[in-house]
C-alpha cells in the first residue's frame, strides 16, 4: 500500500526526483573534485591530526543524523502504514467524532489569505459526517464580516455554525477565551478540536487522514501534520523556507516513532476536546511563564503551540505526526528577506529554548528517552554546528591556509549527500540547497546562541512586543549587559576549546 501518494512531497516519483537531482549532484561533486585536483601537492600533505577531535565530533553528529534518517524511514514505511491501515478498517460510525470544533485566531490577515483558509476548511468538512462549529477569534469587525461573507457563499454553509469571539489581549488570550467558551459545550472524549492559524490552508483529505487516528488510539491526545510553504516574495527566501520544511518533515517522522513530538504546531494541530478544556491547558495559554535567574519571571508572549504541547507532554500524552496529511503555510518574505528569516529563527528558537530547560528537567518519566535526548541535543547542536567552520578558519590562519580549502571540499561533499537523503524523502534538489543549508546551520546556530541568553526578548513578525507585551520600552542596564557578557564568555570558551584541539604554529 502506497501511503505517500496523497502527499505533495511525492507529487513526482522517486525516479524523477533522482533524475532531476543528477545535474545538481554532479555540479557540486565536480566543484569538489576540481578544487582537490588543483590543490598544490603540499596542500594534500598537510597533517590533519590537529582536527581529529573536530572530526570525531562531526562523525558523532552525522551518526545522529543517520539515526534520525533510519527512524524516519521506519515510521513512514513500516509503522505509519500499519496505523493508517487499521484506522481505515474501523467501522464508518466510529471513524469520525460526533462533534468537531475549529478555533481560528486571526489578526490583520490579508483578505485573500483568509478567504483561502476558510474555503479550505469548509471544503474539508464536507468529507466528514461530524457536526462542525467554527470559533472565529478575529481582531476586528471587518474580519468577522469577511468570514460571514465566505461562509454565506459556500455550499457547505448549512453544515457549519460560526461563533465570533473578539480577540483581545493577543492571540494567546484570544484562544484561551474561546476555550473557556468551548468548556460550556460539555465536550466528550471523542470530540476533537482543531487549533489553527488564520494563514493556514488545509490540504486535501487532511481530516479524513487524521481524525480516525483518535478513534483507533484512545491514548492519543494530539496529532500534527506536514507543512508545505507557499511563499511570496524573494526566491531565495522561498528556497530557504522549503528546505526548512523538508528537514522538519524528516525530524517529525523520527520523533513520531516514539509516539511523542517536540511541538504541536500552531498552524494546524488536532486535539482531544477534553484536553483543550482542561484548566491546565487553558492556563498554559493565559499564564505560561518560566523563572529566569536574571530576568525574573518571563511570561510567554509567542509560542502558544509550545505551551499547549508541554501541557500534554507533562501528562505523558501520546502524539503522532501524520506524514501524508499537509497544510499550506502562506508566507511573505517582505522587502528584507534576510532580516525576515533571522526574525523567524529568533522567534522559533526563542520558543524552543524557553521550553527546552523545563522539558529536560522533566526527565524521562513523562517523555520517552529518545525524545528527552532530542531536547538535550538541542542544547548541544547549537555549539557543535559552529565548531567545524571556526576550527577550519583558525587552522587556516595559524597552520596553513589550505585547511580552509580542504574543509570547503568536505563541506560540499557531505552536505550534498545530506541533501540527497532529503531527496529520497520527497524534497526536490536545487543548486541553492547547499548554500541555504549552510545558512540554516551556521547562521541558525548563531541565532540560537544569541537567543539562549536573551530569552526575555519575544517578538511577533509584525508586532514589536517584549515579554510583557508592552511596546517600545527599554530594559534595565544589567538585563542588557549581562547577556552580552555571557555570549562573549561562551564564545571565548568555545574558541579556547578549538585552539586546544587545533593548536598553533610553534
């Protein structure tokens, strides 16, 4: 049974993807070969013993990558097909919930995006027999009117009830207000809630693929799906976003083999309704915060999906990734694509790191050992990713400039093989993937390091807000200075470690 035929990542065959990848692979391997052939003989004779430890760290990182690749393949081709087969054989009366609720917060979204989003929801609910209620949590009456217009024009309008709850106090509070309202519906364990963003368009068949999993697995608390980027603006930004989602696709499949995940994306995830109306779940949206030794209490402004996920993780909840169901993420690079990408990473990594410490402290009682170690690895990988390029630069400055060239050759070969693995999993290889991958790994690691020491800085893409939700305010001098000193100290320690490995000329 082909479980991937419905996924956009597999819209062309593996053979065609590999055929299209051949010129790209040949180009990069050809560049690496030419660089090696034109190196002077003395460059080929430089000792590499000084980089042995860095090489061992690199080998460990690629073994870890290979582990994720194998786990992803096992889940996609062995475990998930069995789950899908069993779910498909459930009696029709049991497959779908009696009631399903959509919670859709939106604020200042482009009208065309909102229309596409709601039309996709209305189209998909036509394929299931459940009673549907949509809670519109918009920021203005004009947005409510747009929802009314789209709803009235759709052929499925009689099957859907729309309730409007004004968004006040931001997305988190708006979602909490809706869930407070939902609690009055006396939800049952079989009822399902979809938490989704206003810029998300549902892919075909997404509800048919996801909802039966809850009926099949009583312990399942939530599922999330593949993300496909639909990005307007700068073409390099589109390439970067597409590559990131391809990497995410592999990682989520690997985690799902352990029946737990590291996030239930706010773009679109499905939850058991009884979990969503629980006091701790709603409180995680309204009042989630951590204590920091320098900044005191940091209340979460962004990262609502991390808060709701952590609430389920603490209970040991089972979660699954549905690899052949997908959503379209509507994105715009804006006039400054590089700056936008860094802002995106700062928000993503900030949400990740504000949760990372408390998840590690949670231990392996509630979460699976592999998932727990993945959280530990999040702390390690931001440093190990920087060791290779820093070591190569240091060695080229103090030992021989040819170290940098040899490192560049290795980077080309290894990263090409990495991208080729993604091609086997549905990604379309392009010449820009290697530069985009290096940007993601190296610049992304630098952003992680900066964010690690600035957990109190939180901003949406379109709203300048700090952790308290106030705009334009400065911060105390020590709150500004100490994180900079921490970064400088950490960078110095990392450099000294690399120097002790690589050495200098004597």
